[in-house]
C-alpha cells in the first residue's frame, strides 16, 4: 500500500473519482490517497462466492442492494474518506439515497473485508473502526488463510467465527446464514 498526498496535500472524493491509476485499487483516508495492488485471484474468488451468497439472498427477499469489491462509499467529509469494502449491503429503504454518479455519502449497513496476505492487522482494525464509526451495523472480517472470521458490531461487541461456524446476517440481514467453509471451497 502506498499513500500519496494530493497536489494541495489533501484530496477530495470528487478528485478521487476523476483519478485514473491503471491496474490499482484506491481509497481516500482523511483526504490522503491510498493506492494498493489489486486483490489476488484467490481473494477475488472468496469475494465472488460471498457476493453470490449474500446477493442471492438479498435479491430473493428484496432486502436492498449488494455492492461488490472496490465500490466506494464516502463515509466522512472535510477531509473526505472514501472506503471500498470487499462487499457491502445497503437496506432497501436507503438504496434511493445512492446517486447515479459519484460516491454515495453514506455508510452501508453491512460490510465484509477479506484479509489479504499483506494486510497489516492495525490497518485492518482501523478500517473496521472507521466503518463502525460511520454507521455500519456489522463488519465481517474474513481471513481465508486461517479460515476464520471476526464479526464486529456497532454496539462494540466482537464475535469469532471458526472454520466450522456460520456467518450470520443477524438483524441486518434477518434469516441469512452461510457456512464460513463454503467461502473457501
């Protein structure tokens, strides 16, 4: 990950939207550009499986909208923070707040972050804290290497999900549950 300040020191969400860095993933953290390598192929496979499982459930029950890897949400302003989770879910009653252009100025109701081999634990925890502070109700942090997950909730509670456990949508996605192991098959 390489962090670059914008030409005036800080970048806005609108500037990030116009920025073109081929073959890289970008986010904005308190006005500072963060540039990363694209996720690995295995990471993409885990994300895609999760997207199919959650997306299918959300679509079948008309619960809202699911967003795939690298979809940006502006979760803070002045200076701007645009974060892009590996998966996001927004409840049906809030989907109309998403403009057709730019980054939605909102936090999703649920996000999933899939741990990459080069992720630093402190950076990942800071990102989860930003999501929760912005209004995310549940953040799943999925670790493919350990075949485990952590569930962080807005109330401050944290739960561990082991290799034989399930990811649960709780009150954000009522009725959704999938075996964590299914993501790694």
